[in-house]
C-alpha cells in the first residue's frame, strides 16, 4: 500500500515544481543598463590592491596565485567626477598559470539612484586580456532578487601615469 503513495507524492511534487517554474518565468523582467567602474591601481585613492601572492611573487596582476581586493566607485557616466551610485566590492585571484585568467567574486552594491538598496552578485572567470570580457550574474538582492544574467566589461579609458582606469560594464539581467 505504501508503494502506491510514493508515485502519487512524486507526481504532486513535480506538478507543484512545474507550476512554480511557470509562475516565475511569466513574471520575469529583463533589464539592460550600462555603468562604469572608477578604478585606481595606485596612489592616494587606490581601489584595487594586491593582498597576497605565492612566495617570490611580485604581486602583479599576471602572477599566478595573486589575490586582489577591490572597492571601485560605480558611476552612471564615465566621467571621473560623476556622482557615485554604488560600489563594486570584491576579490580577484589570478587563477591562470599563464596569468591570463582571473577568478572574479564581486558585488555591485547600489547606494543611490534607480537601483538604490539593491545589489548584483558576479562570479566567474575573466579572461583579462580579452577586449570584451563576459562574466555571469549569479544572484541579486532588492529589486534584483533572484537575478541571473551576465555582464560584459571593456576598458573605456586608461591613464597609465595615474593608474586610473574607467571600466565600462554592460549589465543584462532577468529577475
């Protein structure tokens, strides 16, 4: 008799799961927007900093095993003095022995503007010498709760003397 109940329970669970999936897919919204990271590799405003590396490492962005932390300002336009709408906070680790790949774990935390109080979580491999880099969005909070999607990043500008970069980030989300 217990054998007859097990298939019924499985069918009920499957039906509930399918209903929930359909409900979520019907309500899903798509959003695309562009933001800019204001990145300083050295100087008084440093926002990208090497923390530790393998013995003998120069803590360079191509040294395998080097661990960086970041806290870049996010702006809606590429100008250095633009109002800050959030922070890109997280870690980068050089994971490619040849120095070409980084593991990126970063939170885009919005502190003002349209997305104030929300965040986007990014986790994946960045092929740092590619002109355009794509990374997955794995989660979100606030208005981006249950987000998934991707970002494309590109170097918008670079001032080598100041160690200052502007990184354009095109965000595509479904939530």
